[in-house]
C-alpha cells in the first residue's frame, strides 16, 4: 500500500509542519506514507470561490492516479472509532489499494472532487481548520498503524 495525503495549502505554520513531520516519519515505512501539498488558489474580488475551488480541484486531480482509492475528508463523511479507522486502513491495505486522502483548503473541496472520491470520511462532526485536520489525520494514521502492528501506543 502507498498512502498519499494530498492537502490544499503549502505554507503551513511551523506547528503544523512539525506535527505532520513527526508522525509522517513514524508511518512512512508502515503505510508507504507521503504528503503532497497543492497551493491554495489565491482569493480575490475578481475570482469567485467556485473558481478557486475549481483551480484547487485541478491541482488535486493531477496528483491522483487513475486506480487510486480516493477518500475526501468531509465533515459529512463516515465517522469511525479509532479501531474502526484502523480496520478500514487494514482492509484497503489487504486489497492492495493505493490510498489518497484529500484535505481541502479554507473553502473545502470542489464538487468534482467529491464525485471522484470513492468515499468520504470525517474526522469530526465539527468543522476543523484544514491545518489542524492535517495534523489530526496523520496522528490517527500513526495510531492505526500502531494498532495494526500490536504496538502499545493506542490505549483504551
């Protein structure tokens, strides 16, 4: 399995970079993890939100392979327990799927991204800022990898 986290936003605060880097190091070998960033489309009075989302969608789609299993992170997506999340990662890994997880920018993800997605997952029913969602997701991926290999990081 190769797991790609593709995020809108390429100039993250240092705390996001450090948090993401720390967990990414821990899961690179286990999950074939890589982080791919695409720039946030520059918002202006001349560009509508839809045009910005469309530009971001084009950049995201360019990073996705034709056979990749794509999951959009959305507040309305499927919510998991930690153990259920680990089981879903294991299921996709066992099927030999390459997984792309997508986190949108400040305005979310374009409709055509949601249509391309094979699934929608939620980290919370609350709306999270995209930098925080990135760190939270990478930590949960580390937690899932720990569960799958029997490491005691996850305690109930």
